[in-house]
């Protein structure tokens, strides 16, 4: 099947340029300037011609932080690989990297197998895995080699959640030493969980049980302290470090300082930290529970700093940390005790649109939009140039985006399997019009044409930024 996308404005990290694109089978076959006239020849032999006049043509979004069917707080995140990747496709995301979770006392490889079982035959777009290490021991450390061999070379560890995923500094040090040896990346949930747990106990004892206290008991300083500690451990061991879901300006300062010294330290933030705030956690009638995630939403002043970090590249990636729990049946588990609210916010469908608001508001350029949402995630996690760029030989994961369309985000129109929208009523400029995943049209004209099982597993190379 050959497809020509013509008259569009091609976006890449270097900006916008008029260009026509030829897709042959699953791959991009050629990109040509309109004045070359090549598109006429291509169109004559094509099965399909998409007129993208006035539209952006950009590489499919890559969301490197999702949690489909993740066990958490006595329940599971609400999206399956099928519903979650379908929602991703609706929002212009054509690749996800999800986290396989090692339950304590089990092996990494059995966790990886379990995640393959959840995703295979279900995913509508391509997917890879990171591994969550919750049990550091000799056997686990040895298994990291096999994970790398199986295309999973990034390992998330937690300085938060004592008793669940928490790792001590000594365990982190050991895993980092191993990561350094094998070229793997350690991804860090950087919050001081030991101190936070004391603040939580005190808050509950004082009757401060509402969702907003999820935020007040996890102050930004304890994210900054953990971020600094993770950076120090990475420095001592020489391991590459990627800070996940960075939310606080103080933590960003720690990342920026490390990067200024040339250390291999990278960080992502998420749309919820750019567009939502502690005020949302404080919504009355338990509505704040919809906004409980860790790290928590911060006071609104942090947002300007995060946008600045995106411009300076101290924040290199925006991913969603998509971890949906239904308000009605799941978030209610924490009624009367905020610490029992399952942590997570849905968002896999809205990342590309929300970041486009950054372009509309003048926070980031068009090139930077593509960079933080697609190209850098591909490079950071060993998928480039197969993904993250529209160039001959790349997978034809392509989004045709109407930058002038208007839409209102709502639970009534989204496709995630969750009963609320964190962005309910938000008015957006821009909309995904057509999405190709490996050359196949999966979204067009407001209809889904994909299928469960179209998405395949991506064995990833090592991080492509390491010095
Ligand atoms: O609240 C969050 N972030 N839930 C998902 C698990 C994690 O820590 O990423
Ligand atoms: Zn986390
Ligand atoms: Zn997460």
C-alpha cells in the first residue's frame, strides 16, 4: 500500500517546511519539496493521496511513560493495552513505552513475560517496555543483562513508596553500578518517601484527610532532595540517570546543575505539571482525588519554571505518566484517608494537544514541540531513527494535525477507559486529523480504523545521548 501525503507543512526538530511525503508499505520512502513536482508522479501510482494543505505533518508522538493495567494500591489502572493504546492513537501518539512491574520476591524476567502477555495481540500502536525494579538482589542484578538482551534497557527505581517499590540508597547504588556496566539507564522516581510517610502519618493523626493533603505532605523540597541524592549516586557510579515525572522547580535546579557539569542526567516532566496545580488537588467534595498523583501537583508558580526548563533542554522529554483510576470505583478507596487514593492521572490521549498549547501560547517553538514529544523520546530510549522522525527508512508513524481546529477536552469525548477527564472543559487549539501507524491509517476524519494487535513490541537500543 502506497500513500502520498501532499501539500502539508512538515515538522521536525529544526522547524517547519513545506514538503510531500511518500509512504511505501510500513516505511517512509521519500520526502520531497513541493516544487520538485515528485508528488505528482507518486500520486499517479499511489493507492491513497492525503491532501494535508494547511496542516502540519509530524512524526507520531512517543510517550515513554505509561502504566497500562498496572497494579497499584489494591487495584489496577483502568486502561488495558487495547484501550490505552487506542486512546493514544486518537491523540496522535503512535508509540508508548510502558513499565513492566517486578513484584517483590519475583524475577525481572517473569515480570517482563507478564507484560508481554498483557500487550501482545492487544496494542493498537507499537510499544516497548521499561522495567520497574522493586527487589534488588544478586539474582535481579544478574537478570538486568537478560533484560537488555531482550530490548529492555531502562530500569525504574523508587525513592518513594516505602514497603512497596522503595529502594534504599544502597540498593540504588548497586543497581546503578550494574547499569553503568551494561550501558543501561536508571529511571528515578525521586521523592524522599521515608520523610513523606512521616508527614502523612502526622497529617492523618491530625484529621487532615482530604486529597489536598496528598500535596501538602509531599513538599517540593523532598522531591529536590531526592533528585539531588539520585544525581549524587549516579555521579559516584557513573550510571546514566533519567528523572521521571519531575514536578518541582527545586528539583529542576538540581538537574540543571548536574547537566551543567556534563553529567549524563536527563529529566522529563508531564502535562499535568504544566497545566494543573495544587488548586486542583484542593477541589471540594473529594473531586481533588482525581488529581492525586506522585509527585503531587504543585503551586502554579512552578509551571513557568518547567516551561523554561523545556526551552533550555534541562527538561528533555514530556511524557504523560498515564495511570488512570476511575473516580467512582477506584479513587473512592481513599475517601477519609488521602493516602489510600490510588496514585495516577489519565492523559495518554492529550499530550500532543496539550503541548501544542505550549506552541500556541509561545512557550515553545514548533520544532521543540516535535523534539520533546517525539524525537528526543526516540533517541533517549533507543528507537531513533526508526521512530521520532519522518525520513526515508523510518517507520511511517505520521500525524496530520490541523493547527486551527478547536476542541474541548471532556470525558464525554475522550477514549481512555476512565470516568473523568483531568482537563474537563479545557478549550484547545489544534486537533489530530489523521494518524498513520507503520503506514496504516488508524485514525482519520474522526474515526478509528486501527485494530487491537496491530501494535508490535519494540526491542530498543541503548540511550543515544550518552557521552
Ligand atoms: O502517581 C503516579 N505517578 N502513579 C504512577 C506510578 C508512578 O510513580 O509513576
Ligand atoms: Zn513514579
Ligand atoms: Zn509513572
